[in-house]
C-alpha cells in the first residue's frame, strides 16, 4: 500500500505543497496602501522609501485617484543614506510639514520599505518619538510594506497588526470583524448579523480613528480576508478569540462564515434560516446565471492576492470549475484550513514561485482561465490563453451573498469575451503582431 | 528626503527597462526585490505589449540579506542566460540592491557567459528614469558599436525611440518617409526593435538622426566622437521644425533637400476661417524638454496661440528650457513636483494645457481642457491608429489633437449668441464630447491654497458672470477678482466686472 500524502489526501488540507524558489512576480506590501487609504479616512500613509516605491504606488493606483491622495513617499536621497541622524531629522521635518498642511489627519502610518529596512532606519523609534510630539491629535504608527518582508496583501496584514497594540482595552463581549472591505459589503455583513441579534459589532480598521474598536478577553473576532495572519496573532495576544470558518465568498462560504458566528452567539437555527434564506436564494440564482460558462472549465491561479484558496473553493464547489494549480505567495495554514478542507484533492498547491517554471506548467496544461498579475496577463493572452487580473479581486466588492454573482462574473467575463470576439480578432496573435512592430 | 505624491519619472532602472524592452535579443538581469516587478505592467498594460519585458529579477528577500545575495544574483543571471539565450545581457541593481553593494557587473563579468555583458551603474538615489534610458543606451552603444566602413549609399541611424515612448512607433515611420524622399535609407533604428547585433552595425551609418535627445544624446555624442558620425540637432515636430530638419539633414549628408508636402494639411487647417477662434488662445506647456520645445514653436507660429507658461520636468535640459522661456518672455518652470505645476497653471489660468498625463489630471481638477504632448502617458495615449508627432503627418495629427479638447469655432460663436437658451446652453460643453463640460473642482481646497481674502460677488455681478461662456468664465472670475483686489475692493459689482474686462482686454 502506498501511504504517500498525494495518494491518500482526500481534501487539499493534507495535500503536499510545491515549493520553488526563483523569480517571484508579485507586488510588495506597499500596494495595500491603495485601498487602505480609502478605507481609513483620517489616516495618511507615509512611505519612507525610494523613487521606486513612489513609482510602484503610482503605477498600481493607475493614477485612478489623482486628487491629492492620503499617501505619499518620503524619497530617500543620497544625503539620507550617509548619516542616520540626518534621516531622522529629515523625517521629522517632512512629517511636520505634512501634518501642518493636512490638519484633518489623525493617524499617520510610517511605512517601511526595502531601502529603509536595508539601511536600518528605525521607524518604530521614529513613530514613538513623533507620537509624543503630536499626541493626542495624531497617533503615529509604523509597519513594513517592504518587498523583502511582505507581498501584496500582506501589507494590509502588517498595517492592521500595527494598530492592534494601540487599541483601547475593553471587557465588552463584542464581535470584531477584521479586514478592510468596501463599505457596501461591510454594511451587508453587519446588517445580516444584526438581524440575527449578534452584536455589538465593531470593525477593524474603522473608517475614522475615533471609532477604533476596543479589544480584550471578551472580544471574539472573525476575519474577512485570508491574509491577516499577523493581525490574528496580535489580537490573540490581547486575549481576543478567533472564530474559524471558511471565508465569506459565494453562497456557501458566506453561509458557513455566518453560521460560525451565529453558533458563537447562540443564534437558533430558525432565526438563522429566517435571516439568510432570501439572500441565499438570491446568491444561488445569481451564481447559477453567472457561472454557466465556468462549468467544466479549468483554472490556474498564479500566486498573487492570497485569496487563491478561498476563491478556488468557491469556483470548484459553486461554479463547477476544475482547479489545476492554486499558487499563493505564502500559505497561512491556520487561516485557510477550513477552506482547504472543502476543496477535493487534485490541484497542485504551490507556495512561493519560480515564475518561469510556473509559466512552463501553464503552457503545458493550457488552462481555460489563468488568474495572474497585470504584468503577465497580456503576454499570456497573446499566447492564446484567457486571463483574469488578480488585482481586481482585491479592488472589487466580492464578499457575501449579494456580491456572489458578481464574483462569479469576474471570472466568467474573460471567457465570455473570448467567445464573443471572432477568432481573427481574439488571437492567438502571430509573432508579427507585437505592439512594437 | 523629499515628500512625493506623483512622479513624472520612475527610477533609473525603469529607464534601462525601457531600452531593453524596446529591443530584441537583449536581456536585463536586475538585482531587485519582488515588488519591483510591478514595472512589467507599465509595458504590458499601458503599452499593451504582448510579451513580458525581457527582464529577470533576482527577488531577494529579507532573510537572504547577510546570507548570499550575490549567489542569488549569479544563479539568476546564469538561469536567465540559459533560458533566454540573448545576444547580450545588461545587468544592474535597483535602489535596494544598490545599498547591499553586490556589484552585479563584477559578478556577471566573472561568470562564464559567452555573450557581451554590459554593466549598468545607475545611481538610484540621485538620478531618474530619463537618465536611465540615456545611460543604458549609451553603455550598449559604447560596448557594441565599432568603427567600420560606411555603407556605399547614404544611410542614417534613427536613434532614441524606445518602449513606453510617446508615439515613438509612428514617429519612426514618419521620419523614415522624410529621409526616403531625399534618397537616404536606413542603416539601424535603435533601441526600438534593434538587436544587440544591429547595434554593432551602427558605425556604417552616415548620419545619426537624434529623434529624442532625452534618450540618446549621450550615445549620439559618443558616436560622433568615436565613429565620426554627425547627428541632427533639430527634432522634426511641427511644420517649421520639419522643414529645418530636412535642411539640416541635407546639409550634413550633402544631398538635395526635398519634401513631399502633398499630405501636409496643417497650414491650411490653421489658416481656414474656422480656426480664427484659435487666435491668442492662452496655452500652458509642460512635459519633457524636447516635446515642450517643439510644442512651443508650433503653438506660437503654427497655431497662433499665446504661450503663457512653459516648463519641463527633466532637469538635465533645464538650461535649454530656461533659454526657451526667455525667448517667449516667460520664466520657465523646471520642476518634478506636480503640485508646483498645478499651482503655476492655476496662476497662469490658461485656456488650454498641453502637457503629460499629470497635466491632464490637473486640467480635470481646474476645469481646463488639456491635450497630451509628452510622456509620461497612459493607456489612451497609445492609440491603435497611426498617430505620429513627427513630420508632415505629425503636424496634421497635432492640429487635430490640440483642437479636439476645445469648443469648435462656429460653435463658440453660437454659444455666445444663444447662451441663455435652455438646451443650447454653454454648460453642455463642446457638442462633440459626450460628457458635460468640466467644472472647476468642488473639492475643498487644501488649506495651503487658501491665500488672500475672499472676494464677495454681488448677486447682479454673479448673474452677469454666468452670461459669459463657461470656457471663459473661470478666467473672467479670476481676472475680475485680481482687478478688484488691486483696486482695494472687497466686493465685485457689475461695474467692477466690466472695468476688469476693459482692463484685461487684448
Ligand atoms: S519592493 Fe521594496 S523597493 Fe520595491 S517598491 Fe516595494 S518596498 Fe519599494
């Protein structure tokens, strides 16, 4: 008998993990600022970094939000690299100028980057010093969004984790929802839970610093995003307890997530049923409509947003897709196990990346749909593959019942489009078709 | 340390990527952390490239620091060579790798790579993207180009066009056409679509056409010095400049200056009576030096505009743009801080901005129409159609592009006549644009901008102001307020409005 995990695994939870070490093609944690600064309306994100960091933010934001945004980069210059004392003085000066110009700012995040970390610029110390100067008007926190420590959505994790120690202590029995979601989605979650009698409900991050939740041994919390491992640990350090559940994507994920919370708050089955039956039915109908073209199609996730595991669960179980590979920048087992449990064994689970080898695998299997970063989408389309940009999954409201159909739609649109365009228009493009020619 | 929100230029290694991505058969091994791979999307999304940029990043991590990052570089370099088999490699460091001082050039040089390896030293904490393009191309030329026998017939090298350039693809076509008229054929176009092997043939050319001084001036000078190839100083953007360019090329090459003007429509389009309304339109120019310089001449001499402000973001060309400003009787703005540019535009209150994608957004905020003349540009500035800036067709394209954001001539008159008609009212904006006219931003201005006292408008003056067509209203308001303030008034009446109008009448 063969006892290898590959043969005996029934769900992806016990599946072996493919780890390769080569070029990664993922954003760094600074990218999270793009959505975090919209969410926290009196916060400013000051990256201490290089021109590259500023350019990354600008490029990832696509210059979508050209109004003076609540983020900026303090670009290190030759002089700052020479003497450390200078860099701290310079930082103090830039912060003073900024807070003077933006009196509406109540929270200031000093965000570390690769250059600031390599030169060992101590932003924790700077944050402490500046808090003393500007408290109580402004609280200054710090976290790392650097590419040598964080990938893409990990930046949000680092940011939220940095806030936890500063949260007021509380003995209240409260439910805390953790993760930065668009307001419309957050409101839906709160309304559903409220109707079941669950409460009081608080959110982290709150839209304004004055509304930041308290935390303590009576706090129970549920994560809205699967990439919040450090934040979870920080909350547990404060005595709070996590409610474990699959993530609220799709009808099933939302129901299981709500159910876990309902159980914690002893909501009876009848109430749960009454509150969820209508939106569940709506979600199922919407998914059925939007997922028609997804059924039987194969999907390959390149590592990107960290949403790959819960989304695979949704696409496999509710949309009838077949997963070939689920790539993630890193796997936080403690958070995604409930999702992995629900995905039947079969797909390759990979952690980290060697992008060239991964592209070789994609070319070998030619999946119907490849989820990848913006740098790879057009080149793969030009090879005749169909792609979905991962970043849209982070920017678009996709959680909970009312968005379940939209979520399926995000994946089905590229496939529908491929079918709509006549073959000669849709590629594969001949070599000679390159832009540059 | 300098606080930056939006930047005109990326770091210098992005400049190197623009050269590498423009070329073929060249590979760039970049010592950089994973997040720096964002730069790929500039090419694949903004320019819609259908290949990955030929760049391999080492993507070292925090835990590798103090271990063997040099080893990671060597492994990556070997892997990239084995996989892509380029004709040449360029190697270098991004801002982070510059700090760990692994010396990619030295490491790669000591490896057994059987093709030329060109090491790039791009100081990330001092220089920017445009320096990166110029320096990278220069280094490639320095390593690869050789003195050699000239081609028997007169041939030219077109140098400077590269990836993510503003209309470079189409400018090449247009310049080739201009040269062809004079019987000059092409030896090498570079970096655009050139291979490293092509670069070794540069020495055969009789003349270098320096299309974009920003990206190839160092290489042009080097080739003049070492290969004896003269280069052109005129950039053929605009009718006058194109004529000058033809004369310059003919002079250098000893051929008869010839031009086929059969496709040139711009001069008649500018002269025809509908264009009367363009007279004295106040324009503000901002972008890279080359495009601003050429646009200034077009604006004044070929469109009849009034240039009320100009400047560039690339400091390397600051002196020449300052001189240009003097020629126009204005002080040039040299800055890479878009807030300064916004402030200058606000103060100059132009009727149109000719700028980059940044000025397009500034224009949106201030309610001023904007046409794009220079990089940095966005996806909409890479059109599917043929749309050069250079040569005769370029002149036609520029006329159309600059006029498009404005209200058309006849329409402007009708708006003035019927301005109180409920349907045909001015707030509807130019009839050929689907969206309503941009309005000055309603966003509360940042406190820093709240300068001076607030001027009170009497109700009748306010009503009278509304009768002024929308595209002139902002300026009228500002001029009137300035006039009133100068008169020591706190209030604007109808009389103030008309006195101000008389004062500023041109
Ligand atoms: S990877 Fe590092 S250097 Fe690059 S943008 Fe991110 S934080 Fe800045």
